[in-house]
C-alpha cells in the first residue's frame, strides 16, 4: 500500500527505488516491522547469505508496497531510521568483538607459559644474534591455554610474533601442565628469511614444524 491516494500495487517511484541499508543490516527484524515476511528466509541456511543482498536491493520496493505511507518524506524518514539503527548495531558488534579480542590477547600474555617462553627466547644467544637485541613481542599473540583445576593438568600452544633490531619472526611454544606446574616441551623461533627454525627447547625430541629434519 503506497500513498493514501494511490492504488494498491502502485510501483515505487524510480527515485525511491534504491539500496536499503536498513533491510540489509537489520534483515529479519526490519522485515517484521515492515510487513515483509520474505525476510524470514534469513533463518534458512545458505539462503540467508543471498537474502541479505536481495533485501538490500528490493527492500525499498517491498517496504513501499507492504505499508501505508503518508508521503515520500514519511517513507524516506522511516527507512533512514532503519539504516541508522543498522549501522549502530554493526558498530556495537564490532566493538564487542574488538573488546573480546583484546581481552583474549591480554589473557594469553598474562599466562605463565607466555612469560616462560619470552624468558627463554630473550636469553637464547642464537635468537638474540638472529633477531638483534632488544627482542620485542608483537601484539597479536594467538593460541590456547587449557587447564584442569581439579588435577592441576593442562596444555597450551602459543604463537608469538617477534621483532628485533636485525629481523623479525615468530615463536611457537608447546607446553604441558602437571601438578600445577607448567613445562615447555617445545619452543622454536622462525626468523624471517631463515630456512631453518631455531630450536630453543625440545625436551621430547619432537618433530620441528617448518623443518625438513627431525631432531
């Protein structure tokens, strides 16, 4: 239902038939509010990916035909509000993701495994010679640390970006936890442009990732 003085099914004016950010970003929520029930296809796996873009393209036309608008200004104001709401929601989600990622990185850097690994790396003569002192750890530390508080066991694997005055690279640490104490079983440093990683610790003679040889 377009404007009050127009018949049902009157096509949307060409100058209003443009991309609808509110329908694209708010999809099924926008669909319910705008009586556009086809937006509920967002709950169908795989179809929902395509439906996002269909809503963006067809959103204005569907909203125009499925609601009664006082005039074009009323229509544009309504869809503009949906677009603003969509952008605010996306901004909030991105902020939460960034906050969670920062907390996760902070957690990894505060673990005993990370501290032990960095102590071994910075005190290793071969690593210092290859990277150049001082050796700094980068921001994007990744991996996982799992602990069982009942029996004191656990396991961890960390990837730590490194940089020095001569070169940069990254470290990989594998550790286990027994009786509440962490033990690093494997710690290697891969220096950029070096074919062989530097083995700092290998207590169990494990295969070295990135090396054609096993020690």
